[in-house]
C-alpha cells in the first residue's frame, strides 16, 4: 500500500490537500497470470472550500475470472456554468454549488476469451443541497433537475482489458461500454437512458527507452428526461485538458486524445506531449468535424513507484487561447 499526504491542483478545484492511498494487491492464490488490483482512496480539501472523497477501483480475482470495478465519490463541489450548448460565451460565467454522492459498483465475469468480461451493476448519482445565483442564468433557465436529482438505475457492461498495467500501461487495449436504464422503479427522480464508452490503446515505440504512444476516445450519450447532473460536461484534468470542466455542456459528448510519453533512461523523470479534440452536442446531426474543439499541451512526470510504474504528473493544457495547470498522481488515462 502507498499512503502519503497528497497535493493536487486543477482549475476546477484549485489547490487541494489531503491524504491519498493506493492499495495495490493480488488475491491469495493469484500468480503472474493475474494483474495487480488497484483500490485507491483520496480524501482532500481545497482552497475553494470544497471537500471530496473518491475511489475509482478495479480488482481482478484469481486468474482474472472476475473483475470488480467502479466508482465512489462524495463531494461538495462548486462548478462554473456558461449555459447549455457548444457555443456559449465566457461572459455567461456563474458559479453554482451542490453536494454529490456517486456509487457505481460493476461486476464482470470473464467470458469467451481471456481479456473479455461481461456483466453489470448499479449506479446511484444523488445531487442535493444545491445553491445557485439568484436571477442568474440557471435561475432563469431552470434546467430539469437544477435544484437536485437522484439518478438510480441498473447497468449492463462489457470490458475488454489487455493492458499490462492498470496505472500506466505501456501496451494493450482497453474498452469499456456501459448502458444504464434509470427509472422511478429503482428510486430515480428522472426516467432516462445513458450510454458510455471508453476506448484506449497503448504501444511502445522503443523497448530500450520505453517511450509510449497512448490513444483514447470516449463518448457519452443520454436520452429521455435527463436531469441537469447527467448532461455531458466538457473538459477537465483527464480529457480535453486546457478546458475547465463544464466549459461546454450538452446532452452528448465525444472526445479523443493522443499522448506521447517519453521516459529518460536511468531516471525517474519523464515528459509527455498531448493533443486532442472533441465537442458536445444535442443531436448527432449537429456534430460537424470542422467545429471540433482542439486542445494540446505538455507535461512532466516523476516516478514514485518503479514496480507499478506510478507517476506524479504535472500537465499544462491549452485551449481557446487559454491554459490551465493540472497536478496529481497517475496518468490522465
């Protein structure tokens, strides 16, 4: 287990302080054929008077017969809002606050081939204690669920994961797709469907230097009576770095990024360069290639655990003639 004080920074959260733990383990009886499981936990408080408790976990049972993965998040989070759509002006900017409890366990069984897992789980996303600006844009527009919502439903899921390392892969493929149905039968305040996918590929350019090219494309698509909290929020520390999270908001989103990861021989230091593009939209007919929003950036890495290839990262992302700094543990994807 790696347990240490942690500091992170992103434009959404400002500077954060707290304690982080990464429990890296294998179940008893597992050998080389079973990859190391990752059970992280982070508790932090930010200079924006936020707190968040987060775990995004992935665990392999013996011989990888089962994968148990998912997310847990509890936070008090102020977010910036500019309106709904992919052309909202910066002058619209306003802040709103809310508490969020997210719990999403997924259980997948190995089927047909070694790296393919199929299963399902549940997802609960509870938004409460919301606070908005009086006579502000949200107050005037009153999008569905702006004053709180509960998304509760069942998910089916498929996972293909041949990565050689969960924290910082140098080769392999990763694909996860989930489809969730949310209804008052399960305790949801809104009736809608949510489809998500995440596709990644990693390959080494040079076995001696261990330089890596990493690719990711991800999408999020929702239909029905969608609460505001389930709209797609563009930007952040992991995808479309350079854009503040929520700079653009709409029903659907797609985004793609490519990253070159440079390692220096006999050193813990590394560097990255990345470029990406994506957009949000309400209907697929509105998605136009010439309107995709670009981002690019560079970063530095310092390896804190050689056995698990775990890095501290510092990224500088650019977009819309603006830039943002991100600092934290583990790679963006």
